[in-house]
C-alpha cells in the first residue's frame, strides 16, 4: 500500500513541476502583463547596451525619447555618468531583448 502512495506523490510532483515549467516558458516567450506587452514602436524607454564592470557594478546605456543616458549601478547607489542627444543611427538600433 505504501508503494502506491509514493508513486502517486512522485507523479503529482512531476506534474506540478511540469506545469510550473510550462508557465515559465510561456512567460519568457510571450512576455509578461502590462507595459512590457506594448508594441516596440510605442515604447519610450529602451536599454541599448549593458556592460558589466565587475560582479557588482554595471554600466547601462538607456535611450529615452531622443536622449541617451549612461548609468552606473551597483554597491548601493546609482550614478548618472552622462546624458546627451541620441545619435542619428541609434533610432534604427534594436533593444537588447530582441537581439539576445
């Protein structure tokens, strides 16, 4: 009798893990809910590039409307390094989520 209980337990566990894996896959493939579902041409903010400096610091190149911002993050604080008008060829660049 105990063998049947263990088999049912393992089968139930595999089933639940498979459902969770399917949900995670679908969320990654089709995106979440909310602003992330907006068409790309209507988005105003894009992450153009991310460069890790070390295991805690990263540089982000963010485009907001017609301005690019270089931001350093990590170790409990964020710092705006520079802001400038966006380069003309940056209008045709894709954000990193589409290329990665």
